[in-house]
């Protein structure tokens, strides 16, 4: 599929069921070639308000549909996403850089969230509560919160949208999506399919433009009742601060710095295989990817030797659309510089380079998959999110030491550990400061599980039966005179 020929490739924003253009545009660059992919409108305050008003007008009619009616439209959307997997994956790979096979897996996950919440729409149960006074009854209702804004990042340009939009729409909310300016075409492709699926005008809108301008309008509007954000901790703080005047409900899915701990009783082959997936998926540009490998001293050499061997033999860097490549580019030049600086800092402070270590010359933001041995807590990589293909290996002696290093981070998103000791599984899980724990696995995302973090990794959960609660308010009825 040639992406420009796809009916899903739109260079316009989507507001109130209409496609909108603007003389001001933003350019989207292919990170593999540094060539122009296309342009999208750089909308301003007026168009953002237009989207908010459209979503506000659409809210009551959408809320007043039955859950089953909303579910049917969500299921239509799900089917279309599945039918257009290849188009969506090619567009995503072109603007984001990830290998096509990974992009296809992301489409599957994006669709799974829509399917899951199409089903959950029908299960928004209220409650009855035994009353402490005679002649009265308490009933709890759940109601959609209203117009929701979803601000999403470039690293998972589709699934971060449906994790928010699908539960919001299922609950009866209307949605304005502000995708990353690096990857707007994936979001607009989803809007094409939403339009086809039968969402009434204004129920879902996708706006593009300069983030600060659009963000200010969304956070300051009293018609927007909820902001759901996935992105950096720094921007999450700005949005929370800017939302305080209008006291919005807020969910923040922010950065991470996952420890990946390998104990001496682990299945080492399994740990190495899972380490590869956890670290190098999306070239290390995932919020839950392993950022610190903590390996027990007695197995450090065995684990590191096997891991380095796999990094050298299995990872092939190149454009995401070249079928034999499994490591795409980083998103831009700044990302390459950040990775380079972290490596230089680590080497200057005594780490040893065991694989990779350099940017790849020529067009595109490519970086060699890198392994660093003997990393320590004084190094920047021990605290800063890397968001690139660098695996630093730290040594530890005891479980307490591993736990202390693991928790020594501002972030608290995911953590992984490998062991066969059941008691240790519980001890570690209960003492790790994070929202998600992978035990003997390096992958933990699923539409059926509550995804989210603690500490500077944010608040709120996405996916699972808990994900829809973020878009609902409780209203309680106290019914008297029942004697
Ligand atoms: P980012 O720079 O924070 O941007 C995220 C989104 O916020 C983009 O749409 C961006 O728009 C927008 N934005 C930036 N400044 C804004 C402002 N002042 N007001 C309103 N919106 C603003 O993050 P990113 O580089 O795209 O994504 C990488 C980060 O996301 C990493 O830290 C990663 O860990 C985190 N992440 C977390 C999760 C999770 O579930 N916890 C999942 C994925 C990613 P522009 O692109 O137009 O600037």
C-alpha cells in the first residue's frame, strides 16, 4: 500500500463531522528519510473552540442513546479498524518509523480497546446501599462526565487514542483528540473510520496544531470536563496546573523508568528473551520499556553474555517499511542527542560499552542498539528516561539492594522481575513502588488490565473494567418518605 493513495490518509482536521483545512500548516517528517510525509492544519483558538462547542452540542444526544446503541457504533468502528489494518499500519510506520510488523500489532491493540469498551458500555452498573435511617433508600447512578479532551503522544499513535476515546465514548462522553504533531495522520485515519462507523457529528473530533495554543484553550474551557493526557511528566504538570482554574477531572499517563530485575534463581534464557522485547520494542521508545537492568552478581556474566549476543545477532536497524528490519529510527534529532549524551555520561563515569554506542550516519534518526555494562546510580541513565535503544546493566548482591535501586526513581510506572521463588514474587510485588509489575515477563499491556502509574508517572488507569470509571461521575439519590 502506498500511504498517499490510502483513503485514510487525510491532511485535514475533523470537527463536527466535517473535514477542515487551514492556510497555516504543520509539516510531518518521516524519521527514516527526513522527507516530508505531508502537512496538517495548524488550527488556532477559534477552531479549538469550534470543536469544543461541537462536542458540547453532541453530548446530550449521545449520552441519551442507550448503552447498546453506543456499543453498536463502537463495534462498527472496531470492525473498520481491523479491516483497514494494513492502511493504518503503513501510515503509522511512515510517520512514526516503527517496523510494519510492530505497527500491525499496535493496530490490533488499538482495535482491542475499542472492542473491550464497546462491551463495557453495557456494564456501567450503579449500586444500591443499605440505608442507616428508616424510610429512606440510597441508589448510586453513574453518569458520563461530559466533553473530554484526549492529548496523545507519538510513540503509540493509535492505541493511546483508543485507550481514551473508546471508554469515554462508551460511557456517553464526547471527545476531542489532540494527537502529537509528529503523528497526526494516524489519528486522522482513525477519524475517517469513526466517521464511516456512524458516530454522529461532534461526538469525536480530531484537531491538529501547535500544542501550547490548543492545550491552553482545552484546559481553560469550562465546557471541557476532563483532560486525559499521555506524554511526558513535564507536560503533564503543565496541563494539571492549567486545568486547576476550571477544576477538571484529570488522568495522566506519564514517563517511566522501569527496572528489570534478574535474580540468580531465574530462568535466564527466558529473562534474556523477555529483556529483548521489553527494551527494544519501538527502538526503546515506550513508557514501560526496561530502562535499568539489575542483574544479580552471581549470574551477571552469564546473563550479559547471552543478552549481548542476542542484541548483536537479532536486531537489524532500518526503515520500518523495509520488511527485514526490526529496529526503526528514533523520532527526531533531539532524541538521538539525548541517547548519545546518556551514553557518553555513563562511559565517562566508568561504564563499559559492550554493543553499539553510535548514531548511524546518513539520512534518518537511526541509532545502534546499545548495551552498557557496570552502570551505577551516579549516571544520568539511572534517573533520566532514555527513550532509545540503550540497555544499561547494573549489578546487585541482595534482594534488598535490588529493591532499593529499583525504587530509587521519581517514576513509578512499570517494573519487571524474574525469579522462581513464590515468596519472593509476593515480597517484591508488594514492595515495588509502581503501578504495574511484570513477573517472568517483559510485556504487560492488555486491554483487559488496568494500565497506569504512581509517583511522577501519573494518575488514573486505562483499559480493563477500571478504565471506564475515569469518564464517569457518581450521582447518588437519597429517596425519602418510604415508610
Ligand atoms: P510530550 O512532548 O509530553 O507530548 C505529548 C502530547 O502533548 C503531544 O500531543 C504534544 O503535542 C502535547 N503537548 C506538548 N506540550 C503541550 C502543551 N503545553 N499543552 C498541551 N499539549 C502539549 O510527550 P511525547 O514526546 O509525545 O511522548 C513521550 C512521552 O510520553 C514519554 O515521556 C513517555 O514515557 C510518555 N508516555 C507515557 C505513556 C503511559 O501510558 N504512561 C504511554 C506512552 C508515552 P505536540 O506533539 O504537538 O508537541
